[in-house]
C-alpha cells in the first residue's frame, strides 16, 4: 500500500514564511511535509505545540531549504541552503529596536568627521598644529578605506554583533582621545580610532538592516536607515553652536554619547543573522584574506601621501624626509597592482569583476576614484573657507554649509531617476554630471569676501554635480559586475573614493598652503600691517606674529595682542584691517584647490565619453523576470526594475557580504519583479454560487497563502511539467536543461522518493476503460511503474559508475565555461550543462557527460567535498545518464494530459501566468458552473501570485465538467496544468475561513 500525504494541520502562530518548491526533503523521514516541517522547526528552535492557529489565519512554512542527506548519514551542503529565521516580515518591537541599533551604527560612523571637521579652525586655534591638521582628516579616511575589504571576513570570524560592538567601542575611544587632546598629533591618533570604527560599522549597518527584513522590503528599510542621517546634514551648525556655547571639545561628548547608546542597542537588541549551513571554517576564511595586497595598498597610499604632505610644507622637496616615503609609496602601489593581477590567489579585486562589462566597469571605477577629489574639495575645504573668508559667526558658518549636504542628495536623486527615463544612457548623464561637477567646482574659485550670494548658487550646483556622479557610479558598478561580486564592488568603490579623496585633499592642502603663505606675506604683513602704519617695519618679529595669528584663525589671541602691545598703532582699527586683509589672502589662496579640482573633474569628464550605455545590461538583469508584453507596454519598466534590483542585490548578501570573496548570494524572487496587478474588492469576497444563474457570475476569488499541502501538490506538478509548460524566458544550454527530477545523485534522490511518496497513486491495477471513463477519465500515471523498485535497487542503480556526473553546491555565478576549464583536466567532455530556473538563473548544480567512465571517476575522487569558488562541491555519479533522462522526458511528453489523481470536488490549476489579474481569472472561469471558491496562492512577503490556484465545486461532477472546459483554455499563451486535488485542503480552508451565512 502506498503511503499517503500527511499534512500537519497545527503550527505555532509565530511559525510563518513561504515554502520553496525546489526544496529537497531528507530521505529518512516518514512523509514529505512532516520532514520539512521538522527540519524547519529544529532550525528555528520553535517547539511544536497543540495550539491551533487563529481562525482565518493561513498556515505557512518558512522559506528554508533543508540540507540533504544520503542514507549513509553523510551530509552534503546544498547551494540553496540558507536559514532565514531571523527575518521579520512585519514591524514588531524586536525589529524596531534592531533597526534603531543599525541607525545608531550608521549615523555614528559618519558624525565624527562631520562634527570635528566642521570646527577644524577652532581645533588648531586651541591646540596648534596648523602645519599638520590635514592629517586630522587623512587619519580618519585611510583606516576607514583600508578596513572596508575585510569587514566580511571579520564578521565571519567573530560574528557581526561582536564586530559592530568593537566598532562602537572604537568610535567611543577615538572621540575621547580627540576631545581631550592637547596637541594635534594626539587628536590625529583619536581620528585613526574613529576611522577604524567607522570602517566597520558603516557597512555592517547596511548589511545588518538588510538581513532583518524580507527581500521585498529591504530597499525600503535600508533607505529609511540611511535617511536617518538627514538630521545631521546641518552638522556644521551643530558643531559651531556647541563650540560657541562652550568649547569645540564638547562635540566629542555628542559623538561619544551617540555611539555609547548605539553600543547598548547593538548589544541588547541586535542578534547575529543565521549563518549559511555550508559556511567556511575559520582556517579557510583566514586563508582567503589578501594580507599582502592589504599591506601593499595601505602602506603604499600612506607613504605616498606622507611624501606629498611633507614636501614643500614641513621639509624641502629635495630632502630625504620627503623623497623616501614618496618613492617608497609609488613602489608599493606599483607592487600592489602587480601582485593583485599576476600573483594573488584571492585578490582584493578579482579578475572576474570585469567579465560582464569590462570597459564600463573599469571606467566607472576610475571615475569613482577621481571624483573623490571633487567630493572632498567641497566636503573639507568649503567649511573652512566659509569660516576664514566670510567670518566666524556660528550660525552664519552653518547656513553657508547647507548647500553641500542637500545639493549632493538632490543630484544623486535626479541622476538615478534619469537613468531609467533615458533607457540606461549613462554616457550622456555622466557627461552632463561630470561637466557640471568640474565647471562649478572650478567656479567656486571666484569667491571673494563680498560675493556670498553668488557662492550659494555655485556651491549648490557644484554639490548637485558631485552627487550626480559619486552615488550613481556605485549603482552602475553593481549593475556591471557579476552578481556574486556585488558586495565586493561596493566595498571597492567606497574604498577607492576615500583614497582618491584623501590623495586629492593632500594635494589641495599643499598647494593652498604654498600660495596662501605668499599672499599672507604680501597682503597681510606688507600691505596691511606695515604700509598702513599698524606696526613699524623695525618690528618684523611682531609683524610675523600678527600674521601667524590671523592665518591660524586665532582671533582671540589677535585681539589680546593688539590691546596689550604698545608697539601696535591704530588699535581701534588694527583688528578690522588685519582681518579684512587676511580674508582677501584666504580667498586668493583657496582658488588653487578649486582650480586643481578641475583636473580631477576633467579626467572624469573625458572618461565619461568612453562609457558604454547600460541598456543591454539592464535588459539582461530583467530578461528572465519581466514578461515581454510588460516591457512593450512600459519601455521604462525593465530599466527601472534592474536598477532597483541592483541596488537591492548588495543588501541581500550573506553574512560574508563584504568579504572580497563572497560565498553566497540571495537573488530576488521572480514574483518580486512582476508588476503588481490591481486588486479588486470583489476578488477578496467569498460567495456561494450554484445553478444556471450563477454560471454567468464572476468567479469568487480569494487571495491566500497556500497551505503546506497545496505547496506539496504544486511542487509535484511542477516536477512533472512538460517543456511547453516552461516560461518562454527560461534559458539553458541544451534541451536537456529541462531535466527530469530523477536525474540526480544520491543527494538528489530524496526528492524523487518524496515525490513518489507524496503522490497518492493507488496500489490496485489500472481501472478498465469503462471504469476510467466513469471516473472522469482518470487512470494511474506512468510513474506508478517505478514504485516497485526497492530502496536497495535504487541505491545500487545510483552507485553504479556512469559517464554522467552530478556536480552540486556550485556558486550561483559559476558558468559552463568556468566548470569546463576546471573539469577538462580529467578527460574529454561530451556535454556540460547547468540547470537554470525560470528566470535563467543557475540552480547551483549541473551535469557533466565525460567520454569515459574513468574520467568521471577521476573527477569525483578529486573534486568531491573540495572548495571551489568558496563552496564545498558535491560530486557524484548521476542517478540517470543523460540518455535515460531524455528517454524519460520523451516518454512523458508523449503521454496524455489525463488527470493523475482520482476525481474530487477540488481542481488544481497550475502554470498560471504571474501577470494574471482578477479580471483575467474571472474571464477564465466565466461559463463554469457551481464554483464555490477559487483560491489563488500568493507570496506572503511580496503579495504576488505564485502561479497556481485551487477551485472548489459543489460536487465532483461539476469539477469534472470544469476540468474539460479549462483544458481548452490558455492564459497569456501558457497551457494550464489541470488535475484533481488529491488532499483535503479545501475542507481545511473552509474550516479556517467559513463562508458567510448571508
């Protein structure tokens, strides 16, 4: 007697989620659903209880694909194994507090530079170090950029929560050191600690937010967390008012308190996300860290900037103090590129990064690097310029800084909107944005103490151009790189922007210092102090002292010296004359950094002309996800969806997201990228219909999450789908891509067993024709013939050496060419194919046909359980050869479409288009009598249709007539899969949601 499906009817009310029909059950459990549920409950640590769900609540199963075992008990990791028990599908206290913690991490990683950088003149007024205060900024940026590529590895080793806590501690210790410093060197050391903490928590905040919510909601939640920085856009006003009311050091208190609160939130309310079942060991993680590349890049950039900073400032360019670090830095940078390209086994910038769109990727990275120079000339020079040129009024200084923050955000938004509007024509967008950035950043050089109104306009447009370059470049880089390297490209763009900005800032300060010294000597010392009779030429040391005080913005000391020194004449006018002359000298000196920024911007502008438009890349992103009719109706939909998908892909990475060697990837579901059909109110009504009058009424439609039993039924029918049932956008390398599910090794046979067990095929012989006709044409399907095969015979067949080899647990972005290069060494290959889903994405496993059994055996012995692209491979003999799989497929293609299950009052309708609306469903059931209810399965996370439905009728005869009618219909060119429902799901549904009595 064949086992029947046993569907558990009771789950804890907190046990929610979706069930993926590709999930494969374990081979040692009694029934399909019970085994899946047992595994999921164990993963989620939820105890089964006897409490029934509330009435009307749909029963759901979490989106987890359990690992597979062979009968011997040896576990093999599967590519789709990822535990998602930490995901919150609705807002609750735990999610709110976790998001609050991530917000504190995000904001806390930004404000040390925002607040302290806004009062730099006050800092070097107080503690000195005007000759080296640029290292106050560089000391923050370099550790931040240096740590970005290693955040993922640190998270894998110690856990994200502990790494975030460590970052918060660094962001507390650093500001304490800075705020209590008595010398500039000490303050710089504090900024180094702050930069290390910011490098950790800036990325963890984004990844941590993404891991707490479903994929469909990640864009919204991550965007909201990022937007929590908006209250700190006027950070210059805050810093100036704090410094004016007390002292600049009290800004450190604000930073420390904020990050201490963040530490408490992280420690008490944030939990590490579940790790993938096949995560690498600590030893393997450490072996893949590019220590040499990291040392060469960090050391090279640091030495190079030391030479640039010291040259012509503290030491002559010809001195050893300058030449030694400068030359050493160049050598180390060159060595870094040589090592990364030709030597490194796990490079920071993998060559695979450039396989999808090499030219565009390279140009975008170069634009990101050079645009950092324009970004930092605005971010770090304008706040000091508005202080030194336009006066030290705290509110005035803050107001003058507002165009930068809001202008950059506005430019980014406009550029990102223009990309889909123009159909991915990024060349023209970047030409305009880089031209605006270059022109208006250079135009800021016309600043004088008397044209502040004009400067507001110029700075706003310059910020607008900068925002239109730096943020869209990151999104485009994500689109242009392979999907498994999304996290890598994000870390790289962030790091090179900081490095480019730091190098640019060093060069800017050098030239500013050189020319300002010249103008201060000429305008302040000579024309203002000496020629206007404030100090006699005989007192040159006093002239130098007055000039240094005003150059260092030490206005308090300047007033005291003027009042106390009898050698200074015209005491009532001296301060005003000297400060006015200093403002003019500052304005002239500030011209040179903006002029130099033209060089950075011009390089970006020239590079923009060589960009390729990304229309094809955007089409590739959504070709397997958007119906052609939808694209024709709305030509912008595909590009908009692709940009949105690219922005979300980085946020849906694994806990190893920001390691430069990612190991897992989460793709958006197909239904997420579908246009949501307009919901009609009548679609949610449940009505009873019977008789002739009801035949012309609209079908009563209910949109519900499917029960586990309905999921099982849909999974079985999808496994038995014919090629014509496959969506047109499905891709593959061969017709055999639509392989039957039986073509699998031992680790895959559990699925076959589960399908056989779950299919209620009666054990008695087939009914005669007359009886079959009386039962609505039903007779046992061809799969029943395999039920007589014993487990021993099945295992013997699987273990028999064959030329066909199964390769599982592949990294999802591995291609056929990648595999062939790896396998050709074992012997000639007849055919190699990866299986892909309806979206054209790899399922993570494939089959290889060697010419000889010996080659297949050698490949299994060499590769099984070996790490390839960060995943432990499962390499075994396939359960069936390719030819036998083709024969089985051909047999099923030639079989009729008669139902496989005995007639019942419920019909299963599968292979429905995802784009079907309520109107389409009503038209589909128009003319069908005695329909009680049509239940359309929807995805709980996205609200999108799942592609199948169940229809209840008042009696079996009505269901039989409906099956005949529906068998002649198609939806959006897709032939329906029809069968009688083999379970009692309709009764269970009716018990949960009884029809109205009136």
